[in-house]
C-alpha cells in the first residue's frame, strides 16, 4: 500500500519548496490535500511524482498542472482566507480543493460532465466544501461562469491559453486577481491580471511550459 502521507511531504519539500514557493498557507494546503483523490485511478501511485498526468477522455482530455507550477501560480495570486475564488476548467478538482483548504470560498467550473462528477466524489471523499457548476467549452467558459456568480477575488485557469482571458475580467472584484499560463508561439509564462479602477493589467509571474487547454488555442487567421 502506497504511503501517500510521506509521498505528499516529499512532493512539497522536493518539488514545490525548491520552486520558490514560500507562502505558508499554500505549503500547508499542499501538505494536507490528498492529491491521490483527484487523479485518475490508474495514476494514483503517481499522484506525487513530477510526471504529467492526464484526466478526461478524447477531445476533452487534458494534462493536469504539475504541483510545483500550480503552487507557484496560486502563490502569485496572493489568496487570502475568506475571499471568493473561481476555479476554471478544474479537471478532477485538485486546484479547487487547494484553494478551499487555504480558506477561500471556492466555486469549481468544468465543461466535461464526467470530470465534474469525479470532482464531486473527490470533494466528498476529502471532506472539502466546494461549490460546483457546469461550464461552456473553451473560452466560452467565461460567459458560462457568469451563471455561477460574479464578484470573485481570485480566478484560476487550470492550463495554458493562447488567447487573452478578457471574458473573465468582468467577473473579478476590484482588486481581484486572475492567474493563467499564457502561451505565444514557443514562449509561455504564468501571468497574473490585477483589476484596478475597472481595468485588468497583466504582470509576468514566472516562465511555465504547460499544454494549451482544449478550446483555448488561438483562432486561425483568415487567409486569402
């Protein structure tokens, strides 16, 4: 039987701390939330490795953010207990569980119904209080997310995008932060957008290479 408690501690010490993650609330959440509940059954033994894990089937399948990238992106969002968070394309719910463990009132949205069902089961198994709501595929998730409410202090997009996430900006409170991996050509970087005076301004947080989410690729230009 796998010793997940030890594996979780090793993941935090050897992967996350060494990637400049120092926020104690973030570290404590990653040390506590059982990632093995939030990955496909075939991958439970690999839950705390640095290998790329995939959830979903067919066109809706996607790679999970590696724990070190997820941790540093959440740290860059500077979450504060009591704030409201929206977890976008949350897969099987690990990132939403981390946000909830930090103390945020968290809503999870996902376009794949089977992943949403799996996430709900994982939230129950881990005794995590997370709201769930359906989402439209791709960037249309922004309009669908409005049905889950607005006035979020933190929005976390679980993967890379080649398109500006401006559809999510109206959902942010003043002072709210949105975190996403933005890819342009071969370059990719974690970006945090901060809303001030009704306008969202980006700042680069760190370099990060992760796959583009389904539906978040750039639209092909028109060619004569």
